[in-house]
C-alpha cells in the first residue's frame, strides 16, 4: 500500500482497494470500517466503461488514502530503524530479533488517524 500526493491530488498505487473474498477477511475489514480506517467503495469489477461485472464482492478503500490501513496495521508493531541485528531465533509461532547494541532508535509511531 502506497500513496503519493501531487498538489491537491492523492493517488493510491500498489494496492488501491481491498476486496473481501472470505468470511475471515470480511470480518477484519468490517472492523477497519467500524474503526474509521476503511470504507466501502464499490462492488464489482470496473472496466473502461464503468462496472462491467457485478461479482458481489465489495471493494474497500482507506479513509483518506490506503496509507490509513497501513498505518493502522503498523501502529501495533514495535518497529526499530537503524538497528543492527545480532541474532534471529525462530520460535513455534513467532520470531525473536535481538539488537546488536543496547541502544536503538525507535521509529516514530504513525500519527493518529482521527
């Protein structure tokens, strides 16, 4: 998900929409919508003359831009930049990354979406 701003225009590229094809993803996206992060945009496939196939799948877009969804997901992560990694341990259902130095620079958390 990426957004570019050119003047007053906001252009999403890479992932312009999220389409829910499974009940599990539909539940996740419904939570995003309830939290004000995403909103329904249209249903069906679009061609050069508008919707050409009403496939029944709603496409969702980020509120403001698709960056809203990425920021919402990243807000729950402990992200560190410019930190050399000493070791990586693969555990049963996750990994543990050990910084090489005790001092590391934490990334700035994404700004509040509301």
